[in-house]
């Protein structure tokens, strides 16, 4: 038996997409071509755009969805966006405000743009990022404020709507961005209610194929492509479109519109079953206090005395997929920057595991996984003690 509990790394294609892969492949023509094959590919793209817009409540009258390769590209585009004009880089005092909990595809570009000062806000003692903690750093030089909706490692959900409205009041010219890569498909996401200018989406985090994502952009934002050389995606993102990937986002969006609430309930039921078994194990420490909202599918805990990487390997051999920290940064033997940014030690971070449910397992499968997790921890601890 294999039980997949690593949905935050990638959800895996929804069954609906697996069933329709052949018909998606048949659409893989150039959507810019005028012939019927091209126009059929174009229709697939436009229908996917409509379905995604419905899922995330992005009005066609005031915003557009630009498909790209994923949230990494969308986030890099956003960080560079204020500076993508002649003399934009390093020509004046520029300022970005974000948090130290963001994904590396925000943190790294924000650190590397010439002439840009970036402020990385850290959570307070109660693990929150409040509007005041952000606006304190916003000035008239601030060009961009970027806050994630849900953290990939801890599952913590941030009050982006309140932060956006406080930032708008202080500097109406600053662009406001939200990285919603981990939120779409796990909680209801409304672009309109968040009140941001830009929203990043990752297809494979909610059941579409890997290598496809989108950036939602308010019509008030001046068009500045990050990848130039063609006029695709309303001139916002050049390159022949990934028709199969885009088609899969359309199907995943439709599926979450119809069944999202049930998927989210099932994720939570799996999480609760796992939490109840984890509570029987000694010396397990939860990072996020229970009064803070978290994703319905994410568990992030320190297992005292056990190296998370060793536990992940042991569980893989036992048929259970979990991860230590963020999959995007695994391979690097570094402690999770998210856990250390929350004020925990490096040793603490190295003993941290992430379990993220998908909501499609039977009770017997979850029970099997929970027992494997418990058994592996007990075996590794007794080996250490021997
Ligand atoms: N933003 C967050 C919060 C993520 O968790 C991830 C991936 O884990 C990304 C961005 C990057 O997404 P993608 O894999 O679509 O490039």
C-alpha cells in the first residue's frame, strides 16, 4: 500500500484529468494558428481561463489571467514588475515589503534586484503578521508589497485582505501581490475579496499538471512582460502556450468549483485522523498555535530527537509519502528558513516534518499511514536510545 501525504509538494493529477489526458493531448497545437487545429487549441485556453476566473472570483471586467509555467515564474514576474521599464533598475529609491515566510521564489529575486531595498517582515511572538507590522515599513518609495495567503510548510493562513486595505490606505500607488499557490484548492480564494492587484497560482498544487500556473493581474496595472518576444497572453507572457497544461488547469478549476468543498472537508478529516494518532506520541511539538488559522490539510511538527530527512526516507520505504520542510528546497541540506524565521532553532528545523493530505484516501489507508508514522518514530527513538 502507498499513501500519499505530500499534497503541498504537488497534489498529483485529479482523476478527471487522468481520464481526459488523451483529449487534452489532441489539443496540443499552436493556438495562434488560424486553422481549425489552432482555433481548437485557442478555445481550450479561453475556456480554461474562464473556469479559473470563476474558481477564484476574478472579474473579467477588471482583471486578466495570464498563464505561465507556474507560481515560481509568476512570483519572479511580480517582483521584477515595478522595475521593468527603461531605467527602471537601480535608477531611484525603490522598496519592496514582504515577509520572511515567503517561498524562495519571492525571497531570492527580492534580494537580488539591483538598487532595491527589501524589507522581510518576521512574525511577532504570537506567530502573526498583522497589517500594522507591514504598513510600518511602507513608505512613498514602496513599489511592491507581497504577502502569501497560506504558507507551504506550516499551512498558516494570513489575513491578506486586511493587510492589502491597510497598505492601500498608506500608499495607494504600491502594487499589492498575493502568492496564493498553496491556498487555491484548499480554502476558498476570492481575488476580489483579497483586494490585491496581483495573485499567483500554481496548477499542480490543486490537481492540474505540473509546469503550469497563472498570474492574475488587475487592469489597473500597466502591461510589462517579463518574457518578451511574442505577443501571447495579451502581450504579458511570450511563448507558445502550454495548451495541455492550461487545459488541465481548466479541468481542475471546474472540478474544484463543483466539488471543492467536499475535497476540503475530506482533507480536514484525514488531517484530524492523523493528528489524533500523533497526539499519542511523546515529544511532538506543533509550530502553529491552535488559535491561528491553518490550511485544512497541513500538519507541521517537530519530532524531538529524530532527523526529519531520515524519517522521510524510512516512511517512504514503508509506503508513506511525507516531507521535511518544503519540497522545493529539499535537496539542500539546510534547515527550513520558514521555521527559523518563526524564531525556532536550526536543530528544531531539522527535526520538522510536514504531512499534507489530499482528501482522497480511505480511512484504512490513513490509519495505515498513521501507524507507520508512529511505528517509525518509535523504532528510530529506541534505536537511538540503545
Ligand atoms: N509559492 C508557494 C507558496 C509554493 O509553495 C510554491 C511551491 O511549492 C511556489 C510558490 C512555486 O510554485 P510552482 O511549483 O508552481 O513554481
